[in-house]
């Protein structure tokens, strides 16, 4: 009678090492970097507008950015809103696209560009307040502190020389930032009932339809367009709007709203960098430090060591 061979037991697997407090999982990190491409694309708007588009037509630019892209997505997906989503899509499209663009352009015309960008940098703090009220997400001192630091970084980066303030421009700038913040929070609050492409198409179409009559009333009929204008509008519509907002709404769907709200700080940073790289604009030491502070605030806000996983 032979003895049975002893059974060899594999060693028990080691328990997974928990991530450090505030660490960002690899999947979320990849999605965050992908979402960040949206404000990077928005940061090219200033360069494209000044170098390729006809002057004095900001509402036309907003309309041609949003409406063709939205209609193209509707034609591609053949999906229309149903029930409550007719008015919800109109609200989100007005907040995220139409109303935001109109207020942004009004602030840009009435204020120095640096002041308008600085008001936009208040977005993370406004999002934190709205998220607490609507989503019951309590802001942490870590992110509130970096929100202040990011605003200071943007202000240092873009404010130049004497600053002349205009009450209407200030109101429009603050309202535009608040409108975008409300759109971010409500997009997170109302879970989309359809795929990402039709959801984006609803909002772009609603925003474009909001801007179209404003453009015709304020700026009149569109001017004749040369090749540069066609190239510029095409870039803004395809890359700066269609692709960018698909990535942005995907990030809103899957990422926490508080750290995501810092990503738009990339837009003034990219605009400043392109002005230095392409247009030969001078970049002082203070602006360089502001650039670094804004990027540091964006990165630090993706972490939160005060909150354990």
C-alpha cells in the first residue's frame, strides 16, 4: 500500500494594500487626465479668436461652436429627450453652454481679460458651496484652501498693469462663473437617461438655440467668411466644443464633482502658455509663479489627505 503524496498548498495571497489616504486610483487618474483635455481645448479659444476669427462677433462664435455640433450629434444618435428631460436638457444646455457663453463674452468685453479669467477661477469655491446645498457633499478644508490658492495663481498669471473695473462686467463675470458651477452640479445631480453622445447633443443644441437669436439681435447677420475664419470656427466647433464637451460630460458622470471643478483652471493657464509660445508675449517671473501655483492647485485638489478612503 503506497502512501499518498502530501498535498502542497499554495501560500495564501497577501491582503491588498489599502491606498494611502487621499490617493487617486489609477482608473480615476486616467479618466481625470482625459477629462482635463476639455479645459485644455477651451484654453485655445483666445488664440483662435484673436488670430483667425472676424473681430467683434463673440455671440456668433458661441453659436457656431454649439449649434452645429449639437445638431450633428442629434442626427448621429437620433435620440430626443422624453418627459421631464425636455426642460432639464434646456436648463442644462442654457447653464453649461448658452448662458455661460453669453455672460462670458459680456464680461470679456466690459473687463480686462485678466479680471474675467480671475473671476472664472472662483469656480471651484462656488461649486463647493452648491454641491454642499444640492448634493450634500461637505467641502474639505484641503480643497477650499487649494481653491483659494488656485484663484490667486490665476490672478497672478493673468492680471497685468492697471485694472479698471466695470460693475456690469463684474456682475456678468460672477454670474457666468455661478452659471457654469450650477450646470456642473445639476449635471451631476440629474443622472442622464441616455448615452453620452445624445446627452451632449441635447445640451449643445439647447445652448446654441439660446445663443442664436441673441447673436442676430446684437451682432446682426453673419459676415462673409474667409478660409481663416472657416478654419477657426471649425476648430472651435469640433475640437473646442464637440470633443471637449463629450469628454467633460463623461468626466462629470464618473468623477467626484469637487476635484473636477478645479480642472477649468487649466484654460487660463493654456491661454497664457500659448500667448507666450505662439504670440511671443512676455511672461514675467510673477506670472510664471502664478502659472505654477495654478497647476499645483489643480493637482493637489485631486487628492485629499484629510479624508480616508
